[in-house]
C-alpha cells in the first residue's frame, strides 16, 4: 500500500464516471492519472493506447511477462504490445489489480451465466463505443485484454482461477504516471452477474495531475471527445 | 489414438511457422519430437477474423489458469474455436505471451541471419506478424496467445515460475476445431524459458479428418459454460450454413 503525495486539490482535471458509462481521454507524458473507487469494490475496466499510434496498445501478456507476476500494483510498468512502458503505477491503496479477467461482454455472459443474460449491459459494448468515438479507424480489433483496476482474481499454485470478493473499499485509489502520451479508455463495469462490483455497480472518479511543474490555475475543460453513451 | 484419416503432415524445424484454415471437425495434432518445445498459437474465426482466441474468456469461463484436456479454447464472441481432445503434457500456458526481438537479444545475444543463416534467433512477435500478414491481419490482431507444451505456475502472491521439462519427447496435444478456424503458430522459445541458449526444437504437425462432437463430449460437459458456448456455435452454424 503506497499512498500518493499529490493532493486532490492539485488535480488539473476531475470527473466522475457513473456506473456503466465509458470515458476516453488523453493523458500526456508527465501527467499522472488517479482512479478513485468512490464507494468500494467497483471494477474499472481500463485500456491504454499510444496517442501517436493506437496500434501500439496495452498488453496484458507483455505486462505479466515483464514483471514475471500476475497482479498489478505500485511499481508495475504497464507495457505496450511493442514492449514500451505506457505508464508506471506510482501509488496504490488497494493492493493489487487484475489483468487476466478481461472485460465482460454480452456474448461471454451467455457462455458464463445463461443465454438470457445477453440483454444485460456489458463492458465490451462500452469499449466499442468509446473507441469508435475517439478515432474513426478504431473498432473491436483494437480491444485487447484490459486491466481491471480494483478487481480481485486470485490464481492458486495448482492453477485454479476465480472471481473473488473485492479487496477494495470506499476511497481507495490507484495512481500512475504516463511514460508517453497515452489515450485512456475506461468502462466503469456494469456487471451484475458476479461479485466483481460487489453486486452493485457504483461510480469512480478520475483525477489527472500535472507532474514536475506548477499545476495550471484553472482546471482543464472537459474533453470534446467525451460523449456519454 | 488417431482413428481418423490423416490429411496432411509436416515437421516444423527451427523457429518454424505455419498458418492454415482448418475446417470444423478436423483435428490438429502437434507432437514435441525432442521434448521442451513451445508452440505459440493464435486462432481466428476463418470467416470473421475479428473473432479471435480470447485468453480471459477461456480462463474465466472455465475457472482455470492454464489449458489441458478436455478444456476448450474460447473466442471473444461466446463461442468455442477448438477443444483439447488429447494431451500428454497436462499444462499449457496462455498468460505469458510471446517474445520479441529485444527480449531475445537481451537473453541470448546477437545471432543474426548474416552470421548464422537459418540457425539465427527468431522471436514470437515477428513470426506471428509474418503469418498474420499473409491473411490480411496485423498488429491489431495480435492478442495473448497459447504457449502449448509450456508450464508456468503462480505462487500465492502471483509471482510466476517457468517449469522446465514439462513436455517430454513424443508428447502430443490434439485440438478438434469447433468452427472453421484460421490457425497461426510458431515454435519460438517461451518468453520466460530461462535457458540462455535459443534452442530450436522440432514439432510434428498432423491434420486429420473428423466429425463434430456429440453433446455428451467430455470437452462440452466439463463445464456448463462450454455447453452454452457450444450452443452458441450451433446457432452460428445454423444461421450461416
């Protein structure tokens, strides 16, 4: 558990993402992104892309390979498909985060739970809409396995895997420093069929900080690319 | 074990690469001739290539961290791409991805084509991209792959260890395809294999004819999720063909 030295008042950008919504925004190199679990046990499904070339994107397998470990926490480098660090986690009051579980989709819900769950809102639909709005060239092909901040997916030494009750709580957060200009796409998970959101999806708050020099006096305006579904 | 007629066979040498469309019901058997092989593999719906092997859905759908018989390989669309119908090694990794040129250079040193000719060191990323390129696919389509024959275990804190010697000479794995599938594979070393020597191990590849499974097939009954995914395959096939 490593706390941040940054005060929320110093943020250059703050926005609450309601449960089930998506959010997409650029984080510049030298900025820090904080994701705050407002009410506890809320999975924030998160993808990153290089702002310069979105075919370079977050890679769950490359991140696992780099640290030879499954869970993400302070010190983890979030690696790209091309072997570059996109961001580094610099503070974490939750303790660990998942990158094996991927996102829920309406299609995988039919496989995992029941055919009649197909109508239920799911992260992959949010990711598709966010990617489409950000860049006309982006679509489902751009969606690799994501990070599930605040989600607990323990793996046992004999190779079992489960979705366990969250280890997050109200007010816990994770903070990361951008190592290049990146685009962050979040689906604030609407899943109701397992305990990843404590059976009750809730909002998360986004804070962006400017590192290494005095923060601007006025807060950034809302990104023109943000269009709520 | 093979009761079905053999349609095609070849042996991959060096950092061998192979890609092919294999239709529903056919079997692909891979045999680790020398022991200690690694086969990096990706699968796509041959007709809709945005549908592809999905590591998270495969793992969470079956509550497993690794693959073995009789488990299935799931796509991102709630369907099955393939089932593991035979397996000697008993543990196949799918979370560690593949090597790239920088990683191979850092671990094994310079061994380029100019000096070593076809004994040069190759890497999983380049091999995947080369074969994907031949089917109109590319960087966007490169997702976490299977590492057949390789075993990586996690401790309680999530730290990973590569287990050497998981696959013995002659061990084989057989996949039955549940949908017409584009198979893309290579025999590059596993990215966490600590062996500093970039070894090339031979893998025999055989494709044989076969039929789709019955609904009481072990791969479908091992998890209720697999049966529901199979029902999604049936809907897809009914509507399409």
